C-alpha cells in the first residue's frame, strides 16, 4: 500500500511540475498547477517548521535540527525558483 501511495504521489507532483513548465499547456492551467505545487512545498516547509518549534519544549537539540532542516529546504526551494525564473526570462 505504501508503494502505491508513493507512486501515485510521485506521479501527481512530478506531473504537475512538468505540466506547469510546458508551453503546450494553456496558461491558466499552468498557473493553477504552479500554484498547487508551490502551496504543497510551502505546506511541507511549514509542517517541518511547526515540528521544530513544538520540539523545543521536549528536546532543544531536535528542535534546532528540525528548524535547520526547515531553513535549508526553504533556501534551496527559493534558490531553485529564482534560477528557474531567471532562465525563463532570458
């Protein structure tokens, strides 16, 4: 069952990312797909940040670890988005 969810989830996320980049797909659909993918990544970053903040009361080291991972993910996603934006503009 786990493999089925993983394949289905991977198909949906990867498909949405690729369709949002394709010029063959109409612009409104690309905007909707790009927004959904962005919201997904924002939700994952927010969830990791929430776990990091909530861990501070129990284990400070684990809270710092999760917040560090959260900052790293946010930085990498923003950097990737800016590279993609610059590449499309030129």
